[in-house]
């Protein structure tokens, strides 16, 4: 599914009761995927350096978790 298709599906389902449950499950899956390993995110990696080293993990909370936390605070 493309990014645009996903957004369209979310917008289409906004008025359905089941949407809230499905969205909660999707959000839970993202949060569970981005779990901390020590002080790093289990998924996110820092941009590669000149040697294309992808092994460095982003600090936890990563940008994904920070964005979710921000939106939950605003709600």
C-alpha cells in the first residue's frame, strides 16, 4: 500500500466505530516494533556515514516514538 493509499484509507474510516480499535492496534504494533534496546531503538538507525555504516542505532525514544508521544499529549 502506498503512503497516499494508507492516508486515504484512514480518512475513509474516520467515521466508523471500528476505526478507533483498528487504529489503536496499528499504533500498538508500531510502538512494540520500536522498543528500546538499552538506550537505542530496536528499529531505527542513524543515517549512514561516508562508509555507508548502517549499524548505528538511533537513540530511544526515536523520532517515531517522539512523534507518537507528541500527538498523544495533544489529544
